[in-house]
């Protein structure tokens, strides 16, 4: 039957580890980025300024079912990691493996810090990885002559695009199927069939929400992703070194070495199905390594490649493989446990001053202070806020986190006065006329925005700060500025066009 003993064991393992994911999702504090996605899900739209909509949409039914809880916020990650498991079984079978080997690979993935931490942390990446694995399964089927794979690939690419745009890097996985000779003996025979073209149309239709939002907002989302998000600088090996080191950390050097050995062995065999998998695995790693010689890239952006690399490692025998897997598992689980412990109890590290020279504002123990005292800040804000007053901050992480911690009762607004590029979706939620004349309680740790606030409001007055201590030392100093009568909502609070005055459209003519 369908549920053989090995299959039952595989699905039992998937259920068990999904339960572990759910427990971690419920107990680890929600981050500012996750609170941002949560707030986006309260403002249903076709898409969003800096994020496609799939992860945000997925959160909505879980919020209705579970309320404004961490488990609801992280449900998209739990679902995406479950889909990876469900795609993994048929992918492994097509590559000649068994359900038992699929179970081993599922365990191996959980020894990768990248996958274990991503399995319960909501991000656009985890949903894209699920789509990437699904697209690779379809590409492997195509390389084996299964024409229905075109439609699976099209659906995976379309939905993956709604999760995160770099899913397009799965396209090289199609090369083995495309260069295969058709019945007439000519290469690229697959393109003379209607299936790839119909699948392409299907994928394009699935991506339509992104384009609808783009047309409605002067293509701000695409301009941000393609132009504004990353500036291109002079050639440097620094960023490439960072990207390489990060991937060695997220996959452990032992797993990474095993993936390279397994990939080399499988490529030399010349099997088109295996080459489809290896091209999918290499594509994001190679692409972002090339981008990294000009600009800094995210440490986790090669995650889809590492996930597929684990499949190759789990299915390829070579001398020393068990040793590499054992060392990688020990290292990876230790790193994951350390990361989870820090998120739960960050205070012990707050007295240790450390920062990475290349990215002092991104990798620093001072960043951990954002994990301390948020409930106290919320209580102070609720005590100080006057009736009808909005709560604002230049930090998109803080402003959305305060809204989430209050279970949506606190009315917050982002003030884009700090020049940041991310987290600006809320600037498209409120019109200038809604904001004009509003009073706000501005919450910040900075002083450099005071002049900008004085220019935006009729008056600004500072109140006594909130001092948050840990271990006998000050870790956060929260300032409260009472801002009266907002005079200039655009562009700090809204990017929507102000209404055209009556008689103003036609001029004097």
C-alpha cells in the first residue's frame, strides 16, 4: 500500500519535528521583523512595498484561528517547513532514494542552523525555500521525461515569486530537460511542446498581485528591489568573505565540505536528474557570491542551495561521510541551541562589548539590547499615551513590535525620518489627510531625529526617559517626545498622494 513501514516512519518523524517547531515558535520572543509582517497582515493588499504578499497573506487565517499570538505569527514558517518535508519525499524517490533516506535527510536538515532556526521563524526566505524545493522536484521529473513537471514547476515558481523574488534562481534546474534531444533528435525539443509555454503563462498569472501593486504605486516595490535596496560599490573581496563565512556557519564547515564532495561525485555521473538538482543548489550560492564582490548580501540568501545540498549529502556515499555528518550535527545543534538560548535569555551577554568591524551596526552584542525590556516600554507607552494620541517611532522594528505586544490595541505609525530602506509598507496605508493635525507620542533611543520632528510638528516637547537596566547596568534609554499637530505628513508618514485642491487640477486657464 501507499503507507509502507518506511513511509509511516517518515511521516511520524515529520509530525514529531513539526511539533518541536511549534513549541519553539510559541516560546521564542517575536522579532521586530516578524511583528512587521504581522502588522502588514492587518492591512490586506495585493502586495507590499518591500515584501511580496504570500507569507503575509498566509498569516491571516492563522490569526483568525489562534489570535494575535506568536504561534499565529509563525504559522507561515511552520507550514513552509512542513511543505519542504512533503516535497522532500518524492524528490528523494526520483533520485533513487528511499523513504528511510528521506527521513535521514529531514533529520540532517535539522542539524543545519539555517534550517532549524528558519523552520519556526517567519520570513519570506523559508517560504521561498519551500517553493525552491518544489520547483527542483518538478525539474528533476522533467529531466526524467515527465512532461507534467512543467506545470508543477510553473506553480512553484509563481507562488515562490509571491514569497521572495530570488526564487527565479531555480530556473537553471531546467537546463538538463531543455538541452535533452527531442524525438526528432534536436536539442531544445521541449520548447516545441506547448507545456513549457502554458506553464510559463500559469506562473506569470500567479505573480500578478505583485504587478497590480506595482502599477498602483509607480513601481515603488520593483524599484526598491532592483535599484534602491543595494548600492553597487567597487570590487572587493570583503563581502564575498562575509558571505562565505556566513554559509560555513549556517551549514557548518563539515556539512558544507560534505555537500561539495557529494555534488562533485554526482555531477561526474552525468545523470540529468542529478544535474538538475545540483544546478538548483549551486545557482543561489554562485549568484550571490558574484553579487558579493560589489555589494553586501544577506548571510542567509544561499539558504535554498544549502537545503538542496543536504539532499545530495544524504543520498551520496563516500569515505568519511559519516564522520562529517556527525561533526556537522554536533556543531550545528550546538550553534542552534546557543542562538535559541540567547533569544530567550540575552541578558548575560549584554555586558560583553563586541562588534564585527565590517558591520558594526549589524553584528554586535549591542543589538541584543532590543530583546530586553519591550514589555516595560509597552507598559510605559500605554501609561503615558493620551486619548486620541498615536504612538510613533523611527524604528520599524519597535513601532510594529509595540503594536503586536499590545495585541493590536496600540495605534502606531512609523516615522520615516531616519533614512532606512526597509519596513516602509505602512507609508502606503494612511493618506495624508488622515494624518494631518495628529498628535503623537514619539518613542526613540536616538537624538539625531529631533530637528526633523520639530520641522514636521507644530511643537515637540520631551518627557522623562525610561531607563532599562540589566545586571546593574543601563542597557536602554528610551526617550518620549510629545509631538503636537502634524503639519507635513508626506513623505515621513505617508507616500500616498495628497488630494488635489478643488480648482487646482485645471490651473487658471
